[in-house]
C-alpha cells in the first residue's frame, strides 16, 4: 500500500526540510543523501541482503531525513541512522541480521577495513547506538513500514512487456542510481519503475511497441517524463563529477612528474 503523505513537491524539499532549518543548503543535503544511500548499498551487500531489502532500507532512510536534519559536524550520524534502517528492513522482510553482524560491517566500512573491531567498550557503544537508531527510525516513520519498492514493479512490468535481458539490466541500473536521489520522495514506486523502463528502452534502442504502455499501469506521460528527466539529471551530475575527479587526478600526476 502506498501512502500519499510520503510523496512531496520538489520545491517543498528544496525549501523546507529540517536540514534547511539548520542552515544546510539543498545541494549539501543531496550530497549527503547520495553518499549515505551508497553506504546502505555497500552495507547491504556485505550483509548479503537482497535488492528488495536494500531498496526498502533506502526508502526508510530518505523518509527519516524528512524528520531529521543531517549533521554538519558528524557524517557518521546519518550512517548510523542508515544502519538502523537496514536492521529494521531486514526484520520486516523476515531476514533479520544480528546486530553484531551489522555493527562489524558498519565499522568495516567506516574505517575502510583498516581496524578490527574488538569486543569492548567501543563495540558496546556502537551496539547501543544501533538499537537507538532503529528506535528513532521507527518513530520517525510513525511505524509506517509497508512499502512495495520499485524493484517489484520493475520485474513484473518487464515480464508483462517481454523486455530483453539487456533492457531489464539497464532499467535495474537506472533504478539503483535513482535511489541515491530524492526521486522516491517525489514519485510513487510504480511511476519510478515505468520511468526506468521507458528510459532503458531508449538507451538500449529497443523501443516498446505499445505507445503509452505505462498508462495500462495507471501512470501518465507527464510522470514518466518527469522521472526520466530526474534520472538524466542525476546521470549528468555523476558524469560531471567523474570528469572533475579525472582532471584532479591528471593534475596531481603532472605535479608529481
């Protein structure tokens, strides 16, 4: 079941979130959301969680930070809340992970695998922080935990449309990328799935032979166009960042030579 209270106008998020009230600008919040969403993906893979649980965790995270502000001094605050989202999502999908395993994987990512986490005061503090984070996530979500994530619709629609394997893989990649953004706060999971399939069919040059096929699933053209536009902006931003990083690396190499 989808709840309209979790779908917002983009301008509302640009202007009116807890982070904005704390003096954190929109671009900084977007960067924090992107980095923490990638953290969730990494944590989920280390814990061997499936894509449904990982995506559910990302949904929880994006929703929670409509109630909480990002911390300018402590980026690990968001990551611990994200770990709480992962713990909760694994329970909801009846694949509960031990807090010990989540803490160990969390610590591995935070330290870059450089430090071994021994059982001791720091371990017990992290465990207490994780339990507290899960409780805060529950309260922030008002115990509204029931989500059918876009992955489910993507698979269903792909079968109905007899998509090629290559187009499906592209659509899945687009969906994964979209979860690093606020798109899940702007559109329903059905709309996101349709937008990803539509864009994937364009990229793979394998057009779906049914005009406005997404209307069968209750999605109008304007929503599909919006989803595609948001994902394309995300891809463009990523490419610009990669180009910037490449230039920085080249400049560093030139200085060394």
